[in-house]
């Protein structure tokens, strides 16, 4: 039966039932099939002045790839996307299209925007099934570039440089490539073998080499890479893996985790699988502090590991920084949101284990520097939540190791590497940086945009 297309509304995407998925780690969103993708593609107006492209941090020619879907030329659609993005299967799943390309879609003025992200995912997944991979550039220019970190910014920078003919080596601190894509984002949002590993293989198919278990700053340094290993330029895409805490009483209790540690145990080390040798706390009742995408990931992971889960956030739902889709999925799965609430103390039993968290009610006052209304405590409104685990998801900052071991590299007061906007050149000649190592924790697609800009900057620098 053919799909009837309502030009004002997106073709619905299939998902696992919330009651079922709350107990497994299989992917929640099932994506479009061929019929659904073709139907959704017909909604694209193929604008002469495509505003959607302006909203894409890596400037994918969105109307062109959707036109190829309409023509049933999926390899052609993949070719268009690949000109701008090295990670389409990832971006189609985790990129916040609703606040970027889809927000500017003309269809969205009077109805719902075209489901650009879901169509990108469809193309990437389909060509993977067809066995299509990018082709390496035959013409090499004889210059070497080192990329530190194999997260989204590093993979993007490396892929673009390889296409330009550079000899590129990525140095990854962990035992698996992928950075935040493998340690930070759960399996139910971003499958590791099915998606991330395949995307990395595509980057390697361009000629990029990846060395794992190499901590730059310990195993080697940036100066050694350039002076002794012969690299002509270096890109730092080491991310922001240093977690932040509130520094409230009881925060050192047993059963308090950073979201980074909790998610790394589950995602990278496979602790969600009961056969794994990596330990992870399977709480009865967990409180997650924070309201971003990482907080949603931690909360939904704890739920799947058997906990009743509360999210504590000091502002209202309108100010939640997480994607609307992630908040919606969390609510569907039964996660409880305690909004306009802020922790003031973590309590513990006689053995030092968490047994609850004391919070205070908040109200919103005048806007602060971020433009959001500042949360203000309501005196006398303290209350207690019993729990046996607290997961802090308050953001992250760059690891200071790179700065400490690199002469001439300057950082700002937040630990982010200082770069010249546009070229991404740091204060050290020949060294470039981008992604979370510069901005602090942000989105995958913004990191990719920085990696892309850095590749262009490196190319211009090395060409004099």
C-alpha cells in the first residue's frame, strides 16, 4: 500500500515501543525504509536559495542529495553528502537538525520541516548495505599531518585532508577509535559496530591511518611529532573529557559518578551486557543531575540497567539544553523530571554509600549571560529524594595534558585551546585545533564543522 504524503507533515519514522525499548539497548529509532524515504523526499521544494544549507555546519548540499533520492539514485545521494561529511550515518542519528538545517527549511514555515536527518541516515545505511565505500585519492602531495583524537572533529579533519592528498595519521588515546562516538553515546542511540565502526572504516578507506593506545602528552608530544616524526602540521581534536562537579557536601560518597565514567563503562567497555567483565552499578533508584543530551543518555542507560530514574535540573523544561527528541524519548520510557530543582547535599549511610540527595526548589529570575533566565533558590523549600546512585552531568572541559606538554600553545580560562576563527590555527605555528578541545562540550556536528574548517586551514598553511 502506497504512502499518502501530507506535504505539511513529515512521514512518521518507526520506533521501538517505549515499554519494550526501556529494557533493551537496541536502537530506538528504526529509520525510513525505501518507500518512506522516497515519500519524504517528495516534500523537498528544491529551493533555488536553500536556507537549509546555511544551517548545516558542514554545508551539505541538502537539496541536491534529496533530489538524488527522488531519482532513486542512492549512490549519487551518498556522493553528494560525502563531498561535505565523513560521518553521514552518525549525523543522521545524533545531529540536532531541528535547531540547524531543519529549523531553516521553508516547509517548516507553515508545516513541518523536511526530515533531512532521517533522509541522510537512510542514504548512509543503504549504501553501507550496498557495500559502497569512498575511494582513496591516488595523487599524494608528500606532506604529513598528525591528528590527535579520533572523535568527530578528528575524523572529519583527517578525511578531508586525505582527500586533498595528505598522508594522515590519527593518534587515539583509547583502545578503540571513535572518541565520544564510542564512549559517550549509548548503543540505543548510536550502534557501535553497525554504524560507528563502519564510518571509521570509510575514513580509513580514504587512506587515513589510525594508531590507538597513544596518549599525546605521555606516549609522545606534539613537539616530538613535528620535530622527530616529520609531521608538517598537527590538528588537535582531543575533545573535552574532564568532568565537572558541583562541589557540594557528600559529593565524594560511594555511588556518585560523573556521567563520563558511567557512560564510558557502559558504552566503550560494554558493561551493559551482563556477560561483560567491566563492573557498573545497577542502581535501584538513580538521580541524574543536569539537563543536556549527556544527562538524557545517562538517565536512559540507568533505566535500562534496572533503576527508577529522576532527572534533577535547576531550570524549567523550556530551558532544557537536550534535544527535544531525547527529552520526549526519556519521558516515554518513564523517566521522572524534577525541574526547577537544584541539589544542595548528597547524603550517605554509615558505610559511606549514597542514600539520598537533598534539593531545593528554584524559580526563574532575570536572564543571565547565557540569555536564559537565572534560577533563584526559594528559601525553605528543601526536600529529599531517596536514592542509591547520583550521576553528575554538568558538562566537561578539555584535558589540560596537551597544553601542559606543548610549548607555545595557549588556552583560555576554561581550558579551551585558543584558535583563530576560520583557519583554526592555534598560537603555535603549524598546530591547529577544533571541536570540544576548543569550545568545551558541544555537538557532534559542530565538532565536525571545526574539523572541516581546520583541514582547509591546514591546506592553506602548508601551501604557503
